[in-house]
């Protein structure tokens, strides 16, 4: 949502600050008194924050909101996992209703225990957004299974 009281010059300055993160006033296309007036206006309204170097500014969250700039990281594409890969094999094993023990994943992939656990935390949970739960039946190995998010990767 754009702020209706911004001039074109103010909006351009905020756009440039949002793109670059830190704005150097000498990089602006407007010069002299006009540049000074625009920068003073934006800092007094809290849209720009003056840094130690008098020629350098940071854009504030209010400044980003004024131009409709989304400060959220772009969502990573979850994509499909190629069949025939070790990661695909791990996902298939975890997708079984009975789940799987780490030892069986180690046998199927040739990986070591720390690699399997790292794959759970990194590739499966963080990158693909899968929910993995575990249970420890009495007297048996811990069993892991995917309980949510599978429809987005296979």
C-alpha cells in the first residue's frame, strides 16, 4: 500500500533505499537543495534513519511500508524431489505408515548416522518444510515418520 503523501522524488529515494539497504545520498540523481529537502523530509517522518556518516541513510520499517516494500524473504520453492536419489529413498521410507529406524536408512543409503540426522534437520525440515515425528517403542529402536508436508515434495 503506497503512502499517498509521498512526492515522486521521495518515493524514488525510498525505492532506492529499499533495494540497496543502505542509501548513500551522493548516489541519488537529485542534487543540491532538492536532495537535501527530500532527505530531511524523509528523516523527519521516520522513513529514513541517518547513520554516523552524514551522507548515509538506512530505510526504516515505516519507510518500507510507505512504498509497499515487503520485507519478507522470498519463499523458497519446495519443488519436487527427483526419483532415484538417496533423498527420495529417505522420504519414501519416512512416508511409510510404520515409519523407519535410522539404522534402516543407513543401510539403504550407505550414510552414517550423523548424515541421516543432518538430512532430517536440513533438507527435510528446513528446506522442504516436512514435519517429522519420532517415537520410541519400549525395547525397540526410535521410529521416525513424516506426518505433514509430503504432498508438496512428491
